[in-house]
C-alpha cells in the first residue's frame, strides 16, 4: 500500500509540472502576440486629413511701395512772340486753368499776316508756273499735231512733184526721140560732106557738096525750131507751172515744219520734269502748312497759356517782355492732382499683374482705392539675384492726408472665383510628373494627380483630379506610399 501511494504522488506531481509549463508557454505566447500587435500599431503612419469642399477664392498680390506725385509736365510756348505779362513764379501752387502768361498779340498778328502773304505769294507763283506749263504743253501738242500733218503733206507734195516731172520729161522725150536719130544722121552726113568738101578740087563737085551742106543745115535748123516750139507748148507750160507751184508749196511746208519743230523743242524745254514740278508743289504745301500753324498758334495765344491741371511750378525763368520761340520750354509743372504709388513685383507675381486691376491701398492706417497703371516691360535683377519689375498704382481719390515719399501697403486683387473645389495649399505635392495629393480611402493611402488653379489665404483651387468630399492628407509623419495603411486624424 505504501508503495502505491508513493506512485500516485509522483503522478500528481508530474501533472502539476505539465500544467505549470503549459501556463508558462501560454503567458509567453500572449506576451509575444501583444508585443507583435504593438509593433504593428507602432509602424502605422498618422495622417491628418481634410475634406475637399467648395470655397470662394480671391487671389491677391501684396507688396509695399512709395507714394509719388503725377507726371512732370513742361509747358512749351505755342508760338514765337513776345511775353506781355507773367502771372506765376517758381514754387507757386496753381490750379487747373490758371493763366501762366500772356502774349503780346500785336506782334503775333504781324507774324500771322506775314505768313498769309507768303502763302499767297507761293500760291500765285505755283499757279503761274502751272499756267506756263499748261501753255507749254499746248504748244507742244499743237506742234506735234501740225508736224504729223506736215509730214503727210510734204510726202504728198514730193510724190506729186515727182509725177509732174516724170510727165514733162516723158512728153519731151516722146517728141524728141523721133528727131534725135534723124538729127544724128544729118549731123553725120554733114561731117562727111564737110570733110569731102575740104578734099575736093573739082569746082562742080565743090558746088554740089556746098548745096547739100546748106540743105542739111536748113533741115537741122528746122528741127531745132520744132524742138523749141514743143518746149513752149501750152501743155508744157501748164506742167512747168504746176511743178513751180508744187515746189513752192513744198518749200512752204518744209519751212513751217522747221518752225513747228522749233516750237516743239521750245515747249519741251519749258516743261518741268516731275521732280521740279513736285518741288513747286512742296513749296506751296509748306507755305500753306506754315500759315495754318501760325493761325492756330495765334488762336492758342489769344486763349492765354494756362495750367492743364493742379500742380506746383517747379521751374520758371520767364519775364515780362521776353522773347520766346515756338516749342521752347517756359514752365515746369509738377502735377499734384494725381497720386501714384511706385512699387516692384517679382517676375512670378508680374505674370498675374495687369493694368486696370483694383488695388486696396493703406497709407498711415488710412485706406484708399487704387488701380494698377503702367507696368514696365523691362525686368531688373536685384542683389539677391531676383528678377523684379516696376509698376505703378494710381490712387483714385487722394486727399490732403497723403504726403509724397510715404510708404503704402498694396493688396492687388488679381482674380476672384466663387464656389470652386479647393484644398489647403499644404496638401499639394509635386514631382517630375507634376502636382499630386495624397488621399485616404478608408485607411489606405491613394495618390491622385491634380491640376491647380489660383490660390489665396492658404487655399488652392483644384480644376481637375478630385471630387467634392474626397479626403486629402494635409499633414503626416514618416513616408507615405501608394496602398499604405495609415491612422487617420481629422484636421481641427
């Protein structure tokens, strides 16, 4: 019995040990599991999110500038003349319309009258030249027309004369040809008989030969008489008269042609070329312009030289009785009815700056309205290697509380959009591919590409890539990746 009891005790002890081991293993396993869960929880990234919603965005550019006056204007003399009286002095403040000085109108009237006389003289000279040119042209045209007619007449007379001479020669030739051979034979026989007469010694033969020679001589004389009668016939005389008359008419035509050629050459010499003609036109036009300008200046001088706006006379050396030339500076006027703020903007901001934009201006805690005026198109680099551009803001209603040289704070409204999707600017990230945001779907990170619009007061317009109600990450710890599980916290 005792031995059995000992065995039972050993068996119970073994069971207890096993249970103790199992409990220890269970405790260790639970501890390891808890530590593993703690490590997984500790590895998660905490992110702060904000809901995408619609907002009004008013984009502005802020900056500082220096208050300055309006433009500096130099008033010039409207005409040559003598100053009758000066009404201002240097340093004097004048209102718009204040009289600066008056001309001696009597001397101006004389100058205007001289210009009118010069204009009339030039016009008369021009008209006379045109008349001469017209007459010269008419003479040339007349000569050219007459020369054309004369050439035809001379040709006709020449042909007619040739025909007359041919007719006369033919008539004479026709009547003379028949007797020419007979006369030739008679003259031949006469020569032979004369030679024979000189050789003969026979008295009877000598007498016969002498009779033959006498007969031949008589016949030749009769032929010559007949020839003379032919040359003096009515037909021949008529032809010769026509020839004489035609030669006279031809000579007259040639003489008149020479006269017309002289007239044409003289007319062409008197005609001006286009350059000389244009010179006369220019002189006439210049005289007209000068007369018109003097008349206009005289009328301006009659109206008195006045200040075009309110300002301060910063330069004036004009004195009574002084002579002034047209266009010469007489008074320098600093404009005070217009105030401008001169400022600078970065090359990035200048891209959004446009003339005509409204501006809120603060000077000495007083607020004024302004409008963006001139924007320079030449950028300059500062010592900090930043490109800056000068621009001006015109104050709409400046008052007496504004002083030149004061500093002005500027808020320029560049764009205004109502109810557009927007996110905090800190939610926008960028890389080589452009701009994106981290969004949370449940507890999972997603990356979405976005297109941004205008921004103001820490809010950025989103034109594409997001929908209203999306949750965007505005702050996080660690590194975010697509698909990562995160612990979400709502932005306050």
